[in-house]
C-alpha cells in the first residue's frame, strides 16, 4: 500500500510539473505583439481648417423707392459698375407733373406774400396818419406771416417732388458688380421692389466659427505680441489654395448658445474678382509649434470624456495613462500634459488589451508614423 501511494505521489508531481511547464510556455506564446513607439519632441506646423462663409465687403440690395413702370435698364447682370452710374429708369411723367404743380403753387404763394407785404406797407401808412386803428396793422401783419408760412410749406412740397422725381433714376451706390435682375423692362413695380443687388468684391470677408478653447488661445497669443495668429489662408471649394493671404480683423461679441463657438472675421484682397459674394471654402490657420510631443490618433482611446494611452514600462507591461491634448491635426494629437519624451506607448490595437498585461513590443519609430 505504501509502495502504491509513493508511485501515485510521484506521478502527481510529474503531472503538475508538466502542467506548469506547459502553462508557462502557453503564456509566453500568448503575449500580444503590438507596435510600440517612443515619444519624441518635434518642431511642427499645425494647420487647422474651418468652413467659411464668404461675403462681399459691401453688398446692397437696390430697391425702388417709388411706384411706376420699369422704363429703362442700363446695365446687364454681372456687369461692373462705378459709383453714381445709372442702373435703372422708372417712368417719370407723373413725378414731373407733380413737380410742375408744386412749383406753380409756390409761385402763386410768393405772389400772395408780396401782395400781403404791400398791404402791410399801406396799412402802416394809414395808421401813422391815424386814419385807421392800429389793430388793422396787426391783421395785415398776421396775413403776411401766414403767407410766408405757406411759402415755406410750398418749398418743402417742391423739394419733396424733386426728390421723388430723382428716385426714378436709380444709380449705383458704389463701385461693384451687378447681380441678377429679376424684373424686365416694362414691369410694373411698387415702392420697395427688388431691382438687383450690387456687390463690392474688391475685398471680401470670410466668416468662420472657432471653439472657446481656440478663442482663448488666440487672445493669449495676441497678448504676447504674436501677430502670426492673425494670418490666415483660404482653401477654395475645389480644394485649391487661394493665392492671396488674409488677416483676422475682428470677432463677434458673444458665443453661440447651441454650439459654444464664436465667429471670427478675416479679410482677403480680391484683385482678380475671383471670389464672389456667397461663395464657400475653408479658412486655414497655421501655427508653428516648437518641441511638441506628438502621438498617433490610433494610440488614443476615450473613457468618460478623458483621453488615455497605454504606456509600456521596462518590463513590457502596459499601464493606462490619462493625458490632456493641446490640439489635433491629421491623424495625430499634440500633447499638452500627461506624457513626456522618452516614454513608450502602444500606438495601435489599444482596444484589444487591458491594463497591466505584458506584451511583446514591436518597435516603430515616430518618424515612420509621421511619414504615413
């Protein structure tokens, strides 16, 4: 019995040893081979693009100020015009008649005023000779004053008639380009009817929205005297670069409640008139960053609105590490805090590992990642 027990104990020990050896071998074989990169600092240029709305520096609707028929159209759609150039003519016979009538009324009242003035002189002479009572002179002066008041009223009517007549000739308010003309010659128009729009596109505004964080960064840079933040470029709708640089001029006074963003306004010269009012594109801001710590986007995962990476220690074990990004460009993050140069991080496959496990690192230089 003792002999049997000894044999059983020996077999059990051998079995356990075999299992242990097999387990160790299996664990080593199970180590995940993952690409790992060492963090370094790089001087980099950060490009950020924002969808923009392009508007002419001046864009004015030309509307009729009087009723009538559209008698003449002196320009065509898309034509460049100069300030004061005649654009439209509205039938003016009615307004010329009103002006003639107003001038006739004025002439009549001026004649009445002269007669009243002569009456005052005559009554004054009679009062001085005590032929009539002084109250008669007061009545004559009152009639003269009333006649002079009517003259002022008539002059105002003449001025108003002249102004309404001038509204029948519609001129360009500034140098610009004529937009679509919706009404044709002979159309009956009313006061306020839209005739066209004139746009001054020698320069254009580009409006774009930035986040509150970027707004604060912009103001801090300006406070330090870094005016490079004002310089912007424009990418056209077809993806090509516009050949004129722009400058940020101003911003809106409050943040949009729904998006938490604020609108900036940049000005671009437009000597070739390539940019039109209402065009679209993207404003690109360029920032030079010295000694930036860059990590690939694939190395990052989010938990509870925080950003994490897996840092690899000397024993090739991974440890979750929270970091704060400063900016994002292409497929990379620029680190603000939480990571330092020289540390190793897993740069791909982070969804398939967990905190504390050992991996088989496969070195991947940061330069090769940046060149992809």
